[in-house]
């Protein structure tokens, strides 16, 4: 027997129409690429998104067509998100930090019909346009006065919007329709497209506004530092309208000073980003002896959050630093870390221990860890193995079946190695390819990085495995010192004593000026392994 409840499809357009109707005067504030601050409301955004959707149809964009963007977090990008998906086409966000060859590959693979770009990326588009065959046109996300002379055939975003009356109505269609496309950074092989649906996006939005996740409400103001050009800024451009949350888009200026100014000026309560962004922000704050007046929580994900960062947010700035984990294939949120009621009576250091984990699964995400043979391992906080996930916002296969079926018995292998404890808290011990295999045992490179990050002279750290004749691999610590700080190899090795098992302590330390990062802010260990391939360990 079926229930007698309306079968209304979960469509992305409904998130924005809800916000326009119920939070019509709530603001969306953007730092623009042209310079200055732009300020309007959900009601304004919804009307302009409908006008833009009408313009897309006029330009020949049909349901299912891919429309690409190369853009920062800003109000026009937000309108494009809703116009493209709302009309039944596919919003393909492209990461401008990838190499131009990779970008061209991705645009060609997706067969994008139109490309929307911020002014910043005009020089990039000049190179891309001739090699992107399916592209029918480029739209520059600006007004007539700022149109670049170097792209004479490009269309002007503001002119497209101004030419429409606003009579367009959001179409209703199957909620399983593809809504947006994001390519994984792909450290091996070609980038692969993750294709989200309206249904997965709306359910993910419901889940991430909940109290033990972003806890977004109509009293909040959220500033996503995480880019809209990669995994939909962790879903915040969808979740904020659902909750009626004020949004602040930081545009291209992601340095500490620019972010701090927006936090203070706009009354931001919640923010989200990768550890490298927070490192820069906290350094700026400390150097200038600044405090936050409204910021309540900072969500950290994309890479392991060093415990020292969680501590600094809390103790120096009275901000809750919340650890989250996910991946492009997971829309992206999988786990989020908050304390349970039973933890509240614990001493601070034990609470802190919980808060350094990657957190508990959101409702909608099932997790399991398995050994080399695929046998499930206990959730005892000790056993670690390959982490597998499944759920209604997790990928079932890549766009155009690239790479074949990624699933194992209906589960998606994350490529992460983790423990899960009896309370459901998950701890990533490593990427499966980064784990250091020493004498048949595994050493967690992340644990070694986290431990040394607590040293006051260490700005950033990476640990990689170096080939060893006896042990197979041994850890090498690579360190960037904080500006002006001094520390020796011996001091750092000594610092590990009592913090990690003796046999985990790295065999050597190298000091470098900077560490390489991927386009999404992760340590590029592949490059480090290549660079230090011939490094001679002292004991080897
Ligand atoms: P995204 O595309 O969201 O950057 P990717 O799909 O490129 O994510 O990479 C996801 C991977 O990033 C995860 O599988 C994991 O290895 C790593 N990661 C993400 N968040 C965390 C975290 N909080 N701690 C440790 N690793 C993380």
C-alpha cells in the first residue's frame, strides 16, 4: 500500500523560490570582481535567476545541456546556479586553478555549450575558446562598461538579464534529473565528472542545515570561503536559501585581511573553508591582534584539520572550529564533528580529543571500514581499514561512465583509510596511497603531521614514505617554518617523543620554503614523493 502524500519532486528552483517568498528581504552580499560591494536580497536574486533562465533558453540551451562557469563566489554565479539547474540544464562548475590543458579537457569532455566567466578569467578563456569545440558562446559576468575588448564576440551577463521581462516560470520535472557537474581533481588518470541530481542536492541541503551540521537558520549569516567552482561550495548556496540564511560571497579576495573585514562588516556567524585559508586568516589576526565580534563557528574540511588549529580558534578567538569530511563524490558532506550530550560533562582535554576527529556520519550517509579482503572491521576506534560509503547523495558512477563502475557491492570506496568508534566518530588515518608501510605495519602520515603542527615554530608540515631497504618505507618529515621562527631537525624529532609510538617517529626532517598544493588546497604528496624520491635517510 502506498502512502497518500503528494508526490512533489524535490527541485533546486524550489529552494530559491522558498527563500524569495519567506525571506524576501534577507540579504546576499558580494565582494565583486569589478571592485566594491554588491548588496541585494533573495527576492531580487530569484527574479534575476528567472530572467537569466529565460535568456539561456533564448540562447538555445535545452534541458540536459551543460553550461560551464569559471567564476568566484558571487551573486551572479549564484544566479547562474539556479538559472541553469532550475531550467533543467546542467550547471558545470569548472575549477580555474587547474592547469589550462586539464580545463580544456574537462570542458570538451562535458561538451559544454556556453561558458560563463568572471573578468579575472578572461585571459584564460582567450586560450581555451579555440580548443573547446562544442562551445557555442562565452558570457562575461559583468556589465557593458567592463566588457573586455579582447573577447569581441562575448555576450554581456547584465545585458542578457536586462533583456528579459521576468515572466519565466520554473519548469517542473523528474527530481532525478541531472542538475550539476563537478570534475574530481584526479591525482591519477583523467578528471572524472560527478553528476549531481536535483533530488540529491535538495536532500543534501536538508541534511547540512541541521543542528549537528552547519546549524543554519534565518538568524545566521554564512560566508562560504570554499569555492562555488568546486563541489558547489560544500552545498552552502543551496542550504542557505533553504534556511533563509544571509549569505556573504567573498569574490576573489580570500586573504586574511579581506575576509576579516567581511566577517566584521556583515556580522558573519558561520564560515567554511580548507585549512590553508584558516592558517592565513589566523596568522593575520594574531599579527594584528584582532578579535571576531560575531563569528561563532568555522567549518574546516577538504584536508585534515590540525588539532592546533582547532585549539587556536577556540582559545585565541572564541570560535568553534568544526571538523568536516567529505569528497566531490559525496556532494560533498559525509561527516561533521560536534559533541554529544554525554560529552558535555567531560574535562576539556577529553572533549578536545573528540573534536579532532572527522566527526559522525550525517543522516543519509552509511559508512563501513573493511580490511584488504573486504571483510568488515569493528567500529572500536582502533581497527583501521578502507572506508566505504553509500547513501542518496553519493555518486553511483561517473559522467559518461568514465573509469567504469566505481562501486564495490553497492558501496563507494572513498580511498581513505579510517577508524570508526562505537559512538560513530570517524577518524581519517590516511589516504590509502599516502599511508606509510613500515615493516608490514601502517603509519599514519596525517597523525605525524598533526603532532608536529603543535610545535610553535612549525607553519606547515607534510610526511611522506621514503623507500627503505629494511623496512620497505620510513617516514620523512618536510616542514615549512613559521615566518621568523627557528627550529632544528633534532628538536622536531625530540618533539615527537611521547606524542606518537616510537617506531612512528620520522627518520629525517627536511626544511623547505613552501609545500605544493593541489587546485583544491590539499597537500600534493605525489609531487613531494617525486621530489624526494632519492632522499637518503640517515639510517638507511
Ligand atoms: P574535494 O573535491 O571535496 O576537495 P576530493 O574529492 O578532491 O574532495 O577529495 C576528497 C578527499 O579529501 C577525501 O577523500 C579525503 O582524503 C580528503 N579530505 C576531505 N576532508 C578531510 C578531512 N576533514 N580530513 C582528512 N581528509 C579529508
